[in-house]
C-alpha cells in the first residue's frame, strides 16, 4: 500500500486567537501579519508541503581574494583592511573580500599583472607600482607636483576627468582591471639619511637613494643614484650599503620598517611624491560579473574609506613622529626651501622631456594642471593661515626649511 500523504490541513500553523487579536489591536499595522508569516515560515521549514521541494534561501557568498603591496607590520594594511571591513559589512554575506599581505601570492610590484590575469581577484597598492608599464601610471596618484595637493588631485580623479583618462590608460595597456581610488595622502618626507640631510641643490648629488615612479626620474635629474624597491626590501638594502638614503611614505610606516635603527636623520617635506593616493583594483571580468548593487558597494566603499584612512593617518602619523623624536632620538628637520626649488626646476625638465616622448603623458599632465590651476587658486586665495593659528595657540615657532 502506498504511504498516505499528509494533507495541507495537517500542517500545523498557530493562528492568532480572537482573544490575542483584541490584545494586539493597538500594535502597529502589519505587526500581526508579520508574526503570522514568520511562524508559517518556521513551520514550513520543518514540515514542507508534500511534493514541493525545499530551497536554501542563503546562497554562498562571492569571495574575492585581495592582496596588498604592504609588509605584514605596515600601517598600509590597516588602511586596506578598513576598505575590506566596509565592503564585507555592507554586502551582508553576499560578497566577501579575503585580504592577504605582500608576498602571499605575488610580489608587490606584480599585483597589477596578477589582478589583470585573474591570479588575484583584487589588489591594494599605489599606481606607481606599475610605472614600469607606463610612466603615465605614476600621474594617477604618485606624481610630484603641479600646483595642487593630494586632496585636490583626488578631486581631479573624481570630478575633473582624471578617471576617464585612467580608464583610457588601462585600455591602451590591455589591462583587464577596474580601479578605484582612496585616501589623499599627506606629503611624503624627503626621507632618511645616514649623514646630515642635503640643504642645497649641489648636496643632493651622489646619494644612493630609494624612491619609486616619477619621483625616481625627478631625483635622478637632481644627481641622485636611484634604486626602486618595495618597502620590505629597504632596510636590508640600507644595512648592506646598497642605499645611504631613502623615502618610503610616513612616520608610522617608516618607524615600523625600522628606519630609526639604521639612521638618525629624517627630513620632512618634499615635492617628489606630494599628491599620492591608493589604488584599489579588481579584475574587470570578475567585477563585471557582479550584480549592480555589489559593484556599487565596491565603488562607494572606496569613498568612505578615504575618510577613515585620513583619520587613522592623523592619529598614527602624529603619534609616531613624536615617538621618533622623543623615544628614538631621531634628528628631525624640515627640508630646505633651496631643495624644494631645485625639485621644481628638475620636474619642469622631466615633464618637458616626457611630454615629447609620449603624447598621452602630455594629455594627462595638461588635464591635471588645468584642474589644479582652478582648484588650488581658490584654496590658496581663501584658506586661513593655519600655521599662524597654530603658533599663536601653542606659543611655538614651527621649524622652517
């Protein structure tokens, strides 16, 4: 005999009683209805109607493997994690980014290719790290100076046509990448020197110096012998004598690298990388496979992270600069105005040469300067003299170059 099937009426559902209806009549409209469907759903999960298959409501999340270009101890990973945390929370289990530090899959300077080829789904770096493919890449977040600061130049990316030019460069290089930008970084220091930092143009010559991207072209123009290295290789190179001076990024990163253990002279302020920001990149094919709302989360989380990164930097950079001075006995000075002026002259020569070599370099540089001329003009004309305000409030005189 075939087994008798349960009828629909045998599925037990706890309908509200009339007495309970009276008690609930003053509750918000729809509350009883929601309770009914919640109870019904619970029962149907336990005892489904015969002949109707059950389906799992929660699908497996899309998992993206992202690698950063930063050593395990670097604060840059904290900046990256702030982005990852925001994406993962907003995606509510439908998408998850798993973050890896430098070298987990590829070397820092190999992230762009790895993401483009699908070896990695995503990366966190700066555009200067693929400067070897095109020097134009360095203009998108690691350029020297064009009259504006990093916050204003991130505005060029977002509102001044910069992003369209970035996409054009990716297409020219056949890179299967979708990128976003975050965190207009404070000016990077001139760096660390085993001996007294250079005070004049002629003193720059001969230094074995680490930097990256167009900053390398700039410093070479000033007579430095430049080596381009990722962060994790800098201190060993200093210890072996391959370098006698370097810059990386900021007081916190530098201190965690151990800069204070290999030299005691630190010069703040420079034009060589005065407008840098992070590049958060995804494999474009993978990105395009996502739903529109998940794409939007990846994009707008970068904007939210810009603010979060800025506040994290303010807290840590200021604290670690004081630790370098007080605890580590580092001699911190301000880069001289003569060195700043020499950098400007050198950059004019570098850009004139590169614009002749590559019309696209000229197109991007011209676009940047047109934006800077308008935006920075307003800022300089309007900005309060905060240095004066600081010196008045705290009754101190800040160091001058």
